[in-house]
């Protein structure tokens, strides 16, 4: 497995009236080609800001630290012009709401072929042919007719497929999908997720799948990284992170998932609300909500400790971590 993107100690601060506010606080992960990398965590944990930082799409006034190495080049220190070329060509992003990235007044053809003609220098004919191929690839029925349509003529799921086709137009090596199915109903969601999985395998594409819904990742992601309040609390192969989660926060997320084979089982939500970046607790940010909290949790930020093959976890009171730290 070759690592395509290696993110180390990524930090993002946003400027506020009261000074720079840390939003993402030292996040590290690796993404491999041909794999789905899942980034999980409740709303507000910093997932979207992490993705926007990698793509150079942060709001004005944001400052960043750390590195994100793609093919020996650091996305974080690239100059704007170079990053603009990399974006779309090597890293492309799809968003929760396709209407925010599709132009409502332009035909699908125009929006798809624009990339092909101006970024890849294709002729009109080549671009038209490729546009049909791309729509076929994302399973849009009757692609020739679809090209002549406008976004509002398609359902939410079809619009999401079109957004993915546009993202694929320049053959990126990493596709960042931020809550791509959150606005869709369950059956449509499953179709989009199957599509992402197929693209990943057939095109050796790396997919960074961002979601607050661990259930979405359980079937699809090869590895999962769980964020809480701007930091990674647990990461590793999906089967371990979800099947034998160790961090109290991950366990809380897993316990709050509905179980198809035990539909009558009560869901156990995590008590309390995550703190926003202005009021992030000292030490382990999860400690005020944690059942296993002990005094050290409130003072020092726990480091990520490697606990088994490829899995890391940041909880100082976990017995396994405590024994490894000795
Ligand atoms: N433009 C912004 N200005 C100020 N705070 C922001 C901005 N965008 C996001 N935040 C804050 O950053 C934190 C992380 O946000 P985000 O990355 O969107 O979380 P997630 O995608 O995990 O739900 C949130 O607490 C949010 O309130
Ligand atoms: Mg988000």
C-alpha cells in the first residue's frame, strides 16, 4: 500500500476579535491510494476545516501549521498558483450540498467540459466524449440527454453523482468527500457510497470520506480517524476502531449507532455537548463528558499512543495505554 498523502501536525487558527482561535490542533494521518480513509467525529470537531486546509480553501484570516505531503510536495506551503493547479488536478472535493458547487444557470455539459477544456486542454469534441464517459462512470442514465439539462432538473442523488463526475474530470488522485450523503435519504445514500467505493478500487483513487456518521464508515472505510475538538482521539483499521474501540469517545459514538439486528436495543447517546473552540476544556477535551474521567485527564493533553497494529489512541486512563506508557 503506497501512502499518497501524509498529513503531520496540521494546525489551523481562525482570526477572531479576541485573537487567533485554534480550530485544528495537531492532526496527523496517512491516506493510501485505492483506499477509503474515513474522518469521523461529531459536528464541530474540525473535519471540514481540516479538509479545506488541505485544499487551500480556508476563509481569509485563517493561519495554518504542519505539513501535508503529496508526492514529495507540501500542500501547506505551496504558493497559491501552484496550489490552484494541484487542486482539481490531484485533489478534488465534493460537498454535502451539490447545489453549492453546481452553477444553477449552466448546463451540465458546460460545467463538465469547462474543466476538460481549460484544465486539460481538450478540444470541444474530445471534451464532449469524455463528459459522456464521466456521466456513464457515475451511472447517470441517458448521459447524452443529461448533459443538456440544468442542475434543478435532477434529484439530490443524481446531482451528487454529477458533482462527483465533475470532481473526477481531471483524474485527481485524492477525492475529498465532505458529508457527501448527509442530505440524501438512506437508499440514495447507499448508492453514492457504493459509487465512491467502486471508483476507489477501479481507479486506484484515494477517497477521504468525512462524516459525523460512523455507520457510514463501518461498511466502506479501510481506516478511520476519529476527531474530537480539533484533535485525533483514535485511529486505525476500521474493524479495530469500530469493532473494538478503546477511546471512550469512539465507544460512545459506536454505542449511539442503531444496530440492525437489535432494533429494539436502546441507543446510548453520549451525554453533554461538545465544547466549541472558544471554550475547549484543558487536558483531554472530552474529559467533562467522559465516564472514565480521572484527575490527570483535566490537566495534560494526552498524546496519541500506538496500541496495536496501526492503531493509535489518546486516553491516559485506558489500562492498555497505561501499561504501554510504563
Ligand atoms: N468561518 C469560521 N469562523 C469561525 N469559526 C468557524 C468557521 N468555520 C468553522 N468554525 C468553527 O470551527 C469548528 C470546526 O468546524 P468544522 O470543521 O466545520 O467542523 P465539522 O466539519 O467537524 O462539523 C467549529 O467549532 C466551528 O464553529
Ligand atoms: Mg463539516
